[in-house]
C-alpha cells in the first residue's frame, strides 16, 4: 500500500510539473527553432556521418570526466590510506591536501594549475583540467573511503589476521569489499558531481560541451534550444553512470550475500 501511494504521489507531482512546463512553454514569447539543432550533433556529408560541435564537445567532456574519475578514485584511495597510516608525516600531508582542496573553490584551483603551474611544468590545458578535477574530487573521495574503512568492525580485521592473512590480503579480501558496499552510493554521487563540475573547464578555453554551447549561442542566438540540449547531454551521461553504478552495487551485494 505504501509503495502504491508513493507511486501515485510521484505521478501526480510529475503531472503538475509537466503542466507548469507546458503552460510556461506556450506563454513564453520566444520563437522556438528546434529544427536547427540536429546539425550541431551530427550531419551526413558525402555518405559519411560527421560530428557536430555539440557532439565534439561531448566527446571532450567524456574524456576529461573519464580520466578525472579514474585518477580521483586512485587519489582518494591513496589519501585515505595515508590518513590511516602509522606514519605522522604521511597523515599530516594527506590532511593538508584534503583540507586545502575541500575548502577552496574548484574554479580557483583550475586557474592556479593552468595559469601558474602548467607554464612551469609545460602541462596542456586538457591535462590541467584533468588534474584539477582529479585533485578536487579525490579529496572528497578520500574522506568517503576513509569513513568506510573506519566503520568496518575491528573484529573483521582481527579475524582475518587470526587465519594468517597478510595486511595487503586483509585489505583486498576483507576491508575493501565491505568498504565499497557501504560507500558506493556516496562515491557514485561524487562521480556525478565530477561530470557536472567538468563544465568549469570551459573557463580555460577547452572546447568541452559547455564551451561549444556558448560558442553556438553567440553565433546563432539559439539560447534556450542550445542550453536545453546541453543540459540533456549532461543528464544523459550522469543518468547512465548512475544506472551502471546501481547495477554494480546490486551485483556487489549479491556476491557478498552469497
């Protein structure tokens, strides 16, 4: 009964929201030109499929987000293990990294890496963006992973050690699987945030999805159509990622229960 009532409420809420959007759409004094959007995604020239500007931007966004996601998880694990280390210097270094990154804006970090560090180390704008996103999201992932490890009962570790498992084997077979089961929803949310935060890399002249959208709007004045299309692209990517992470989470629970 509760599930049915919740479903009815959801349907009613969606109906109200759809009605508001339809009324607003009809009353807005704007000349909608949706028919002009397809070429900005793809077109067919001489029998070949050619990517449009928005699709080019989406590819760049996916590259930056994919690399940033992998590196942020690696940084998160390294930083979390450093925070739990028995060596004071490692703990201090990890603490300074996490607190500095979490308490400063991502935009400032992107500017600092691109305008100050990259000229010295000869880093491209693309990799400056990847590094900035990785450092930023890695700091949050570090705290999520550390909290997951801390919340594992000490008896689990003691039991693993009592049967002769080494420290590395204990982490791989006991600690990390349980930590992932607890923290996967939070890590999934952080991954979605990384994709949305990647829109900020347009500020350093990277022609990602957001930058391409700005360029098209300035040339065509298709303000609403282009930004709706850009928003739909981000929604498609984040929703797909959330779906696959949920599937992995269910699979992980099934493996643990069996």
